[in-house]
C-alpha cells in the first residue's frame, strides 16, 4: 500500500577518481536535511503526465501501460487502501498519519499537493490519479534518508527537470539538469523500501538487492526494469538514441517478467518401482533472473508455490506432498487448511470475524513466502498492522532451493509410464482474500513461473 588501455597509472587513477566523485555525490544526496513534503505544495505546482506526452509520446505510452501509472487507480490498491487502511484508521485514529503516508508512494502528487486525506477515490478523476507520474521522478533530487524508505524523496516542483542524459538540445518546455542520483538504486528505494510503525521492513526490495550478488557487480534496478534499447525517440525534438532508458517498469504484474524467473528441475532417485514402493523426487529451484528475492514487494499478499503431480498410464492423477525439513516456522510454508487474516475484522466492522483460508491452494504444497503477523500473532495482509515477520522462505537472487517429495506408489496405480510434473505457480494476492474482498479475478489468477517433468516406470 516500492542500481573501462593506457598506462597502468591511468588505468588505476581514472576509475578511482570517478568513484570518489560519484560516492561523494551520493553521500551529499542522502544527507540532505529531511523535509516533510506532506501537503507542502499544491496540485497546480505539478504538470499532468498528459502534458509530457506532447513531447515524449513514446515514453508516455510505455509508462501508461506500467503499474507506475496505476499505483493509485489499480483495483486492489483502491480496495486495500479505502476498505482496509482508511477504514482501519477510522477505527483507530492514532494510525491516521501512517495511513495518509500510503499516498506518499502510491500518489505522490496528492501527498505533496493535496490538503485532505484520504484523496478522492479514483472515480473522481482527480490529480491523485496521476499515481507515480513523470513529475514525481523527474523532480526528484535526492533521497533524504539512508537507507531510503517511506517516500524519502526530495522533490521541488518547478520548470527544472532532472534526468540522467545530458541534453543535446534545449527543451522548449523546461530546463534539464543531469543528476547522477538517477543512476542509483537509492532512487528506487525511496518507495520500494517501507518501514511500518512497528519498525518492521514490510517492503525491502532495494535492501534485498543490496544484500545480494548484483550489488557487488553494479547491476542495478534500472538495468532490468528500465533496460537500455534503441533506436528510440525520447523526445520529438531530439534524435533517436541507441541506449535509451526505456520506461517499461515491468515487474510482478507483467506475466512476461514473471515467466521463467525461477529455473526448475525434477528427478527421481529410482526409475522403476512396484506399487507400495517409495520414490523420492528431488526438485531444484534456482533464481537466476531477479536481483532481489522472489517474491518481493508486497510480500504479505504474494505467494509462489511448488505443486507436484503424478499421472499414471491410465491418466489417474496423484498429488505429491512436500517432505518437511523441520525448520522453525515451516508450518507457514506448507499449504493446509488454516484460517488467517482475522485482523481484517476491525476495519470491516466484523467484531467476531473468524478469518478466511490462509492459502487457498491444495494442501501439502511448498510455499515460498514470508508471513506477516499482527500484534496478536495472527497472520495478516495489512502491512501497517504487522508487528513481526515469520520465517523468510523466499528464493534469493542466485539461490537454489532443494525440495524433496517422497511418494509411495499407490497400489491402484496403472502399470507403465508414470509422468511426474513439477510446477512453480505464483499469485499476486492469495485467492481467499481476493474473493472475500471482491477483488477482480486477475489479481489472484495463477501465473505459471516454470515447470519440468520426468518419468518413472511402474511395474506390474
């Protein structure tokens, strides 16, 4: 509710000087005295993205198809904010300022330029609907905290816009100032890190990147979510560039981005078995694609799970349960018949609310998630009400997880080839929550991340 041959001396000195300059710039950016931007400006101080479209049509169209342009208007964000967060603050006024802060990242123009909170609903078509617009990013000068989090951006409206590329022509609409801060992942961390009132990092995508291997290799958020490409016309008055930063911002809501994120392989320990014998299947899941953990971002909402099924020679399907590993908190990583999310009862006005199904998927599957718990120890999806987090069983960048499934061949299994298929599925929002809150079905639809099959022979 969001980072190159002359003499040996020259080789050494140029990178060092460059690094010192860059590090100094970043340090100055992060140590800028923090300003409270809530309601500091007015809507009239900011331009609409549609005005930017007149000179930057290609970038505008890319942005308009990305979640950046829908961070306030997207159906689940609207339901979560108004039906849960705002309603919760009405019941507990002491958290109103925290709930107001949701707008700092979901609709920064409303946060900085609005005078009343909550802003109008999307149907009112107010300036809040700009979501994370062109002005938000291109007026950002720095991060005000280290690490950046909770809308820590420093924004000053005006005709000066900040960018990474040195302009080749003067814009007729505004000044352009280059800012190396745009090269950093701290730029993204302004909203893709979030700490809640309990001091819990409920969003930590940039921090996950910094703890992983891509940080050491200087492969940054922008390299994957704003890849270079061309020739592409950034602005009508310039030439096309071969290395334009494309404004795709494709992430969790893009099936093409999710597909193939995790590589998956399955193999048996034996190839032939009689009914009554057991075969141990090993599944290896390797995160080769993301620079952060998977899933990331709204981890309270999202799950990825491994489902393995065997189909015998006559087409009968058997479900395989994952073997337990015995680590603390493992019960939250294996699907079953459990109730959760009882704390939704307060904002929804349901005092005796018993909760709803925790997982909504077949029992016995391994779930890659990190559970969030409310102050009473109940699993929650309300990140602002998260007092602690449970075991982090997500898949880190370049991490391989190994899962085993011991399958005793049923006595009624048909002789012949048995195909065993492993699938890693993904949901943006657990289906029981989506159904209960009447969230449109696309938010809880199952996305296949990857799959792999193997075969064994069942003897007569």
